[in-house]
C-alpha cells in the first residue's frame, strides 16, 4: 500500500505545475521575512493565475491569517481540506481561527481530525492539549468571577507555516522506497529551516544554552580542536552577565543537495559590551531526522 504522505504529495504535485517556481519561492520568502501583507497580496495575484495551486493556497491563507483577514483565510483553508483531506496543517491553522473566535468545540474537532490524518503530527497534539487546559481554566475563571468575556490564552497555540514533519515524512519515504525529492518537498523544508534559524536566534537571545547548542551538530567545532572546546567557549561568552538580543532578517536558503542547505541572513547582535550588524551564513545538514548546524561564518559587516 502506498504511504499516505506520498498520496498527499502526489495530490499536491498534480495541482502545483502551472505556476512558475520563482513566483511561489517569492511568496515563501515573504512569509519567511514575516512580510505578511505583501505575502497576502502576492498570493492573491498568484491564485488569480492558478486558483487550484495547493501550496500557494496554503501560504496565502497563512498570510491572510497573520494580517487578520480571517474570512479569506477560512475559505482557503477549508478549500484545501476539501481537496486534500489527508493534509493536517490546514486543519491545525483553521483551528486557531475558530479558537480565537471562542468556538472551542470546532477548534478541537479540527485538531482531532488533523491527528487522525497524520497520527505523528506533534503540533496538533500540543495544540489540542493547550485547548483542553484553556477550556478548563476558562470554566474555573468564570465560576469565580462575574465576567463572561473569554480569556485570551491563544498566544501559546502553534501555527504551521506549511509542515513541521517533513524530515519524518522524508524518512518514511525512504523506508517505503519513496521517490526523489520534489519542488514541493524542498519548499516545505525551506519553511522548516527558516523556523529553525529563528528559534536558534531566540534560544541565543534568551540564554537558553542547552537549547542553543542543540541546534548544532556534535561535529561542529569552528576553529577549536573539538566540539566540546567550542561548547565551553560559547558557554563563557553567552552566559556572561547582561542581556543580549539577536535579531535575524532577510533569510535566504540555497540548496546544495536534499540533505544540505546554506542559509544567509542579516543578524543584529546587541549586548552590554558589544553590538554589530552582519550578514551571516549557517550551513545545515540533515542528521537522522533533524537538521543540524555544521558551519557558521560571517560573510560581511553591515
């Protein structure tokens, strides 16, 4: 029997051909740069050329959602669910909209459906747990207060920018003798890698040293003799007293192979002792089912 993910992938490919790859890549980059207003406009233009293009529909819905054009986002997500019932991500993001509207039942139903279509979809599991906890907290709050206004706890719910399980899906394809990487696969991986760069910067800024070093391959050692020496050096730098802030922007991905990508971006670093603005490059390699940083270097100073 053909794996469910491959069936979904074939459905996507069947609708993905007419649009130029560069146009969709531009839309993907706008999402990665968090320029959601421009992404929504670009997505709408692309959909006028090809209303059935699955990935463009998803990314445009995501952009609409982020600029609070919820009705347009709902229509696109629901259309994707109808046309591609095995995809969990549209249900996850649509659940967020209903949750914000106070429709906890519909949000929960969508997340359960997302889990049923893809049992290993961790994002939906986490969101469903947060919803149940939120409902319980809300019931208690209303019981001890006179306010009937719903509390806001939706900030902890996670959206999918297309798929968070691509690495696992690719591993499944290999186990079942799947096909070679496709344009859709690479686009999904780009979203995942963009998110990893942002989470890497966030861990650095918050001085969560364990989370920060977990982004790196155990073979990464920079100019040091061993990885352990590099870790020790970074600990002494990052855990110094005082706040630090790391902002990343203009993220661009260049593929070297299906298992290796280099990511260039602008980095703004601020600390009590030092600050700079640079163009940095991180090289990521697939290590098992995860992407790990294997190289880090400064390309230029801004």
